[in-house]
């Protein structure tokens, strides 16, 4: 499903209700079918690169409506976003991968990750869809270089970098220390 189709579904309440009903039905399916052929993965684009992460770690995906930039924080923190009345940190993966940061583009998406009691929101330029991913990964160029990134599991057969959300959520570069100014 492309970005335009997703927006069309969101603007029609009856279509959205149909999708929610289908999602509930799919959620009750036996998970043995998925694990036999691989993990269900969310595929997204950020800049010129493609990424994938396990759908079981994503609680929600929604279009970026607004965000509040923060000053004095690492460049990987794009700002704060309001999701259902809660302020959450929005992360741009590019600086964590030694790529230049850029402000969120119009039409960007938010992926709410939840793993081990921790939550954060990932910025995505577009959502490419969902696929079943076999667990045969090639080592990523990021892992092969001197600047290893522990939360990149490898590259799948579609040449997407596969993210381990549990490791990402514990990356020490995401911790911001508060320092009072005298």
C-alpha cells in the first residue's frame, strides 16, 4: 500500500472501520503461520535508504501532523510529537547512522515503537508496506565498518536495513542528560 492510498483510507471513516476490523481479524490469526515463514516486517523509507523492523514492536503508524523541535539535544532527536495526548520523543535515525539530519518533510510518517516498557517514535519519509521476512540476513555495511551499530541486525534480501527495536531503545546516544544553566 503506498502513501497516497493510506491517506485515502484515513480520510474515509467507513474504510478506516473496515481496515480496523481486518486488523483485529489478522491479529487473532495463529502466529505459527508467521513464524514458519519469518517475521512480519514493516518496511519504510528514510531518505534514500530502506529499513525494516518487526511489526510486533510497532504499536501504531500515523502521518506526521506536527512536531515541536527541541534545542540543545542530540541531532537524532527530531523533537516532540503529540500522540493521543501524550508527548513522545521523535527520533531521526539518520544521525545515528552517520547520515546528515534533515527536518521532517511534509508527508512524513511516525512509527510508535514499544519494547520492554520503553516507547519512542521513529520518523519515516514513507511507509513502503508490510512483508514477511525470512531470517536470513547478510551483514550490513554499517556493521562491517568501524562504527558498528548494535541495533542493525543486517540486510534482508530486499536490501533493507533490518532494525532490532529492543537494541535501538537502549542505544546510549538516545539518553539526554539535563544540565541546569546557572
